[in-house]
């Protein structure tokens, strides 16, 4: 199987130039102005899967953006790996902070710079190219199915229905996902947990119209001040979230598990230096790795209201708004948390204002097994290509569909990602290391080989 190295050497320029073609199509799922581009991107994924040798390649429409499905069944008695990924990307703004245009990929200093380079087009494309290699060399050892969706960044709201309608076709043994990170290029790791998400928007209304802040100021509730007070009360002096019942369902980790988690290589100094902060900030009694991996959070994502234009305007605004998200950990339920937040927020509101809470998409937390055949296969594959056994870690982000796959298909996932936390996903200048892209292509065929091998036993 060392053929994969020579295959990569021979084809890497083509792989990179095809990836750039993929990255050039602005598949921003959140913005309806890009609907046609999202559709073109689905067609690009379809065409690359066809070219790589997949059968039954299909663009499946949904009420939102389409899902690309493909498969290669070599023998019904062999195990089947379902590869999941997403071809949609986050909006590129703020555009002025990019060093080069987000949809004009450049390869510089070993980095592929473009929106979606790491999250998740680059990682999806590793699978397409690894599959191409296995097909062209007659090395595909089991069946494979691909489902590459176009709505992950907006909450995968139509994927649930599509899975339920396609249960038969999606029969398989494990889900393989590359949409997470490793600790460092010389410290491979595999996420064994993802946090859930509850996302809400709030609106606070004071007077029925914007007022002169001199004529009325001091006598009428200012919705911006009230909103700030309410938000400030969401955490106590220990940065513990004060929403009643918020922690009720959280499963506490044993001290042994916490000690294990904290063994992962992590330098607080480097972390602070990288972010240019003189200290970290978070829930008292927990380390940074615990705060992002195993503890739930309450974060403000945006807050606005009143006058924010040039100069000064003396106004007492009628309304103030905020978007808040809560990351959830195992056993918390996003609908319950959203309800607890809404009840608390409404209860807290003082006389003189009205509040409205609008829930957005949510998702459930997951932990993935480390004693499964698929995890072992991923671990062995990474050990083979990185020369080091990967460390199991807890990722702080969310891929809501993972819990849904488990619920609807009864399938566990393996989160074999190849990005780095420093890849600036969702930020200006997102990039993906050429090293990481090629390492993924190299590792994936070993995963298939090991998985097929271990499944026989
Ligand atoms: N790929 C990320 C999630 C991720 C990144 C997990 C890094 C672990 C490490 C995914 O595309 C993402 O951004 N998810 C969103 C949730 C979604 C509902 C918008 C997130 O985590 O905010
Ligand atoms: Mn992603
Ligand atoms: Mn993302």
C-alpha cells in the first residue's frame, strides 16, 4: 500500500489545482445570493466523484441546498463506510481583512488560502482523491457511500428528513468524517466528542419608538442598558452560568477522565501568545482544555441596537438585540436548554421592557467510542502515516448531524479530521496546510484497509 505515497507524489499538483477549482466556487449556504453557486458546487462534487469512479452519483434536492450522494458497492457482504462531509462554507466577511480574495485560492508558504480550504471543502476533497487512488489501483477493500451536504454551516436543517427518507440506501457500518482538527502536524489526534449547540436571538423593546435621549433619558428603560444587564447576569463571579437548571443534565467526568484529558499536549503560554491575551478567562475550577472540551458555555455572538453610525446621535433607542449561543456537553439537550434560557430571560426582564426570544438551529452533543473497530482503524491509519499514535481529544465545535446519524441510522462516527485549530476556519484568511491535505489523502486508504481487515476478525 505504500503505493499511496508514489500516487500522491505523481498527482499532487493536479490534486491541488482541482481543489482550487472547488474552492473558487463561492458555496456560501447562509446567503441566498449564492444559491446558484451552491448548486454549481454540488455539481462539482458530483463530477469529481464520477471521475474518481463512484456509481449512482446523484444530486439530491432538498427544500434547501442539495445533498450529493454516491456509492461504490464492491461486494454486499463486505462492510460499508459512509463518508460524510459538507461542501458549503461560511460567509467570507469581513472581506477587507483577507490578504487575498476568499474565493481566489492561493497556495503560499505551504498553505492553501481560501474560504472553505479546511472547513470543509479541502477535507472533503481528500476523501475524493483517496477514493480515486483506491479505485484506480484496485485497492478499495470494502464498500463506500458518500453523502456530502450543502447546509452544514446553517444547521443541516434538511438532512434529517433526507436521512429518514433514505434509510435503506444509507445502510452501512460506520460514518467517517473529516471536519475537525488535530493538535499539531507532529501530534496527531482524533476527536472523540463534539459539543452540542443551542442558538438564540433576543430582542428587548423599551419605548414604542426611538426617543430624544435628553427629553426622555433617565425616565424610560433603555433597552440596550437592560439587555446588557440581563446578559451580564447570565454568569456569576466564577463564570458559572446562572440559568436555573442549566447544568442539571451535565454528566461530570471522573477525575481519572479529567486527568487523562489534561494529558494532551497544550501550552497555555503559546495559547495566550497566539491570541494576544494576557490571561485566559472561563469557568472557575477547570483548565482551558476542559473549558472547551467538556464544559458547556454561554457566549455572545453579536449585539446591536441604537445608533452606530459616524459621529454622535443622542437617541434612546426603542430596541436592542443580541445573538447568543450555548455549547452543550453530553446529556444536555438543546431543546431543553433553549427553553430554560427563554424562560429565564423572560422572567428576568424588568418592568418597562418587553422581551422576545427566537430560537435558531441547535444540535446535540456526542461522544464517539474509542473501543470500536472503526476507531482502532483510524488510530492505526494515523499512526502509520504520522509515525505516532493519535491522542483522543474532545473538540469544542459542533457537527449536529453526528448525533442525528446515531439516532436515525444507529451508526457511530469516527472524526478523523486533518485541520489545525490555527487554520482560521470561519475567519478571514482561512487556510489548510498542503501537508495536511496530502496527509489526509495518504491516511484515508489505510483507514479503509485497516477497517476491512479488523472487521473480518
Ligand atoms: N467543522 C466545524 C465544526 C468543528 C470545527 C468541530 C473544529 C471541531 C473542530 C463545522 O463546520 C462548524 O463550524 N459547525 C458549527 C455548527 C453549525 C450548526 C453552524 C459550529 O461549531 O459552530
Ligand atoms: Mn465543518
Ligand atoms: Mn464550519
